[in-house]
């Protein structure tokens, strides 16, 4: 076995929540069975066990399995009992060990509700706030919150754990808070933050700036595809007249941005869609660059949240016992990062999962394990 494998060494440091007499199976074995089976298509505890039995001889090449394959009840109990904060911290340490996040790229932060969450038969959604590196295509970390309104407190906690120096943090309007701005700036990163009615005074001041400004840089982009024509006009102001106490409230605020989009549908009776969005930023960029960076933020929706739902069926998961939902969410993100980090196979996540399940040599390549 390649004993230097980061997956085994880092996650092997997690504290075992079981009493000594109940440690029939190695914690590392249980964690790796969970990770590997999810990569190969498992979605339930029983499917993890069925997969492990079908690949027992293969798994013994790098796992101990001294007492064979653990039961689905054992896997359930372990993933429900593992300290979620420790699991998430190990996840972030592992991500930092397998990739170098290039400076200047967009790191998007956004929340996702696991709609299938239930506790004692009552719907009790679990909400996760995640960070996504757009160019590297990796999940950098996650923090659980009790409900969507608590994203405001979760985002600073996530920022504390991330290595963001030299990068651009993008967050929707929920994260446009003075303390979050201060946290980003203190960590030597830049920000592009959406402004909506939750910051009513700031929004009104920005609208006034665009009404009366004499110097506005403009870039227009036309995107034709998928049966529609979308025109996006980006306007940028660098010199402010109406934003009060900007240096005290919004640290390092340098520019404000307006994006006006018009979406027309070809061969359809759908009405034309128009939208105007506003942003604040610590950067000193041109309008064309803001077009790219602001669109990059939606990678967290399209490449992370959508993929977790479509390729991993996260939204329909019913794992709700104790810490199970939070830890299973980390499992999915480990699997997603490993699959995206494997560059030789030129197909989507679903195809890669199938190939990993069928081809043991390819699975070892995804895991970066040498046997």
C-alpha cells in the first residue's frame, strides 16, 4: 500500500467515537469503504456494504479488514457519531494537501438545503454553506447551519477555515455584511458581493450613483445558445459621491457594479426576461473582467449543487440520524473532488462513477492509491 496516500493518512487522524469494546472494524476501513463506495455509485448504507462485499479482495490490498466487511448498521452508527466539525476540518486539510489553489481565482460561497432531511418523521431540512474554487473545480470546505437565515454567522466561520489569500470571494446578498467584508479583507482576499434589499441604504446609494455618475465604464456581452439570446451590460463606477461612510462600513470598497441582463427566447412565446443586479467590490477591475468573475460565481450552482443532486442524488437522501446528514455531505464532496481531480478520463461525473465501479485500475487512479 502507498502509505503516503493523503486520503488514508489525513482521515485516519479522526477520533474514533466508539468505545474500545465496539471497535471490531478499523475506523479508517469504515471511512474508506464509505468514500470508495460512494465514488462507485452507492447511495445507502446497505449499498455501501453490498459494494464492499463485491470488492472485498480488492479492498484488502490497501485496507486491513481484519474482521471482514462491517454491517450497514455499523457504518450507519459510525457516520452518525463521528464529530462533524473534525470531519469537515480533515476534509479541508485534505483538499489543501491535494491541490494548489491558484491566486486570483473566484472562490464562490453559497448555501444549499438538503430537502430530504427528516428527523423523527418530521421534515427538518439540513442547510450547508460551501466554498467552491471555480477554476480548480474543487469544493474547499463546508459548514452546517440550522437554517438558511444563519448563513450570516456560518460564512465567517467558513472563511476562518479557508486559505483565501490572494483570491476573490463572491457571495450572494445574504453575505453582504460589514463583518464579513472585514473578515475577507483581513485575510488578504478581495470580494465581489451582491447588494439587495437586505442592505436597503447601500442599495439606494448605489442606484443614485448610477443615476448621476459622469464616468461609467461599460462592457456589453451577447451570448447566443440553448434557444435564447442573452445580452448582459456591465457598468462600473470607481468614483463615488453618495455612498456614506464607505471606508468605515465597507472596508476596501473600490468599485460598484451594475449588471443589466435581457434574455430573449427564440422560437418561443416566452416573454422577454429583464433583470438588474448590483454589486460592491474591493477590486479595481474593468467591466469585461467583472462580467467573467460575476458569472463565475454561478459555478457553485451549476458545477457543485446541481452535480450533487443529479449525479449523487443528495437532495433525496434520508440520512438523518445525529451527524449522518452532515458527514454524508462531506463524503459526497470528497467523492466529487476525487472524480474531478482525475483528469485522464474525458467524461462527466456519472460516467466516471460507472467506470470506477467497473474498472479497479481506474478506481485506484481516482483514489491516487498505489498497491
